[in-house]
């Protein structure tokens, strides 16, 4: 079992702990804050609910979480150490330097710093080439981007290996090509933040106006195309060249105050804080986090269906997750019910039960060799009839399994009995009786399965005690 150490248990450290833990790593945490365990467990509660909703397969078994009394205890045996202490350079340098006395020389030491360059962090370190910047975004357990920054002291192979580990966690490591303060993403965010402060300070917009401009406008485009590709489309058939020629002159117009920052007077702070409280103060922080996570899950699952942007990353990561092991009955599905599968009543809608049992049938087909390659050869099973019984309400976040058993296998006829079970207590939530016929895709008529499928089906039938 791989082991990670998290140094600093705030929002970012807790998010890193969740990302590692829910991907099967053992995690040790060091934070002298007496409230660290409570804060981490609050973050973990949100992560345990949200992250599995992104996937249509079960994540690995959760690793073991340990809170350590000393820094040395936390990093001992860890192959990845993630530093997430407050953004003070001297503090970070001191911690990074001291932990090198204990950690393996092959371990990765990543810093979550949003602003410092790796060469700054490496000063005074025994092995500077072991320390890199791995800057994530909140919530770390859902947002895949992590900026990876090295210095001249870092070997390229070391950075590449670190990126491979992050990819295994379902993240998107973005290599920053050269050191620069605040890396890439935060420099872009800082530009928008400065302009937003001016708009509020000058009475042009409220905090809610600015948020609405982003979430109902360009934020939707940025979520799936980013900045340059969005503007390429804006250039029409002539592409980016036309866009640059058309809008380039606007760069010299007084449309921005990016080079100046409004003075942070008590009046400005109070103005922004009061507008923010009016905008969303009715919800406490946990409710806001849950709303954010649910919206991110729904958006990223929509992109997943299109195999685009963050959704394509999810599909690639999901392909590496193990499928349920063969058993009697066959565990054909193991997953978490996502929030976008629920309706206005708050429970899973009828169509999604069909999705679950269809996925279960696909698993049975794969088990007997009637998979995509078999279909490409011109043969398949078609569902003729299903009868679904809805027994108990199913809610978002619940972990379910489908147990599938073959009840009839007679030449071209196949019948499967599926039960969807809540793992927490074994309650059967729904069941499905499914009847299929084997067909030729060329003639669209029923026919006997290929010999190799019949052989594997026969073995499964004997396991399941079906009628032949």
C-alpha cells in the first residue's frame, strides 16, 4: 500500500488527504492545530460523498488515515509528502528542510504553494532536487488541475514520475515550463480579481453582479474550452488571426485597471463583505461546499458523457479502476449514485434504474465473451423484455451493488435476474428480470451464439445453477 504524508491540515491539506485516501493510499497527517482532526474529517465527509459520484465504477478501497504527533512520524515511510502549511516562505523552507532528515531520498516532496517558486523553497535544503511545486485547486478532491513546477535543481525524470503519480490519482498535472511567481492559473485569477475589486469599489457592480457575469456567461465556455479556443471560435471561419486583428486594438483602450489595485480601506472591505453576506450568507460554509461539489459533479459528469475537457480525464482515470470481481452471484455493478441521477423528489429517477441494469447486463456480456469485439464480429444479444420492480427509494451518494444471476440459458435464449443492493445494510432497492435473444447483426434474426460464448456461458450457468 502506498503511503502519503500531508503536512498542514487546512482546506488544501484536507483536500489532498481526501484525494490520496479515496484512491487507495494510506495517509498520515501532521498538523499541530488541536482542531485539525475535526477539520480534516469535515473535508473528508464532503469528499466521500462527492468524488465517487464522478465515476461509474467503484473507487479503490479507502486507505488508512493516521493523525501523527510529530512531523517525523508522519513522513516516515511516505513516498509522497505534500506540504500545505500557511503561505509564509520562511515557514515552508524550515519545514521542507527539516523533513529531509527523515524521508526517503526517492520520495517526492510537493508544496501546495500558490505563489512561491520552487527555487525559493529549495534554498537551504539538503536535496533541493527532491522538492517541487505541486499547486492544486480547491476542492482538491474534485478539481483535477495541479500545476507542477520545477527548477534547475529538479531532474526531468523526477518531475515526469511525479506527474505519473498525480495522473494515477485522477488529476491533470500541468507542467509549468519556467519558474514564475504565482505560476499560471493564479496569475490569470489575480487579473480577474483585481478588475472585480475595481468594479465594486467604483460602484459599477456588486459582488453578485460579477459572479453572475461569470457563471451565466464566459465561465460556461471556459469550463469546457478555456480561453484561447473560445476566442478562436469567436474569430469565425478566419480563425484566431481574424480575432486578433479585430479585437487586438482594444488592448490599448482603457478597459482595465490591471496595473493598479484599489486601496484596501476598511470601507472597501466592509462593502465587499456586506455584499457577499447578502449574496450567499443564508447558507453556512458546509451548505455552500455541498452546493459547489454537487454542481461540479453534475458539470463534470456532463463533460464525461461528451468525453471532453475534465470529462475526458475522468474517462481515462475510470478505465484504470478495477471492475467488480466475479462471484456467485456475479457482482456486475459497484458504484455510487451521482447527484445528477436524482429528480425533484430527491431520489433516483426511473430511467436511471434502467441504466444501472443495462450496465449490469453489459458486465454479464463481458463475462461470457459477448463484448465489443464480439459485436464487431456481427453477433450480439438484444434485450427483448425487462421487468423492473422499484422497492426502496435510492438517494444520491448511496453505494450500491448489482448482483446478477443467470436463470435461463437455452441456446439463443438468455434470462438474467438482477438485484440492486445498498451496500451499507444489504437492503434490496430494486430488481430486474431481463430476457435476451442472441441475434445476427447481419440478418437481424435470432441465432445460436458462437461456440466460445456458449462454452463460457455454460461454465457460468453451472455456477449460477440456472436451467439449461
